[in-house]
C-alpha cells in the first residue's frame, strides 16, 4: 500500500473515509489524481476537498486527503 498517486492509479475508485464511493480517477498528471466525481457527491465533501462549486468534468484530488492506495481504490482520510 502506498499514499503516492501514480499513473497506475488511473481508473481506480476513490472512496471517502465513510466508505462511500465518490468518483473514479480519470487522469494522473504530475503526481495529482484528477477525479470524475459521482453525481451524488455532497457539496460539503466537495468543499472539504477544495473542489468548489464550478461544474467541471474532473477535479484535482489533494494529496493530503489520501490515506492509502490499494490495488482497487484510493481511500481518503477519515475526515473526508
């Protein structure tokens, strides 16, 4: 397990601290994962992740939000 995002993490599910799936990694650029969020992601969670209210296709995932990365998913820290 790692907490550094690489190109191998493209297409992985992103899981919030409570276990909810929040999206899928669409792209990884310069060590940052860009997430295509699920339509049901709350505005509160988007705000915590710094995704703002603008409608975009993908949003950058803050590296400090990542708890661990497994073969199947990127898991966020418990506060997310």
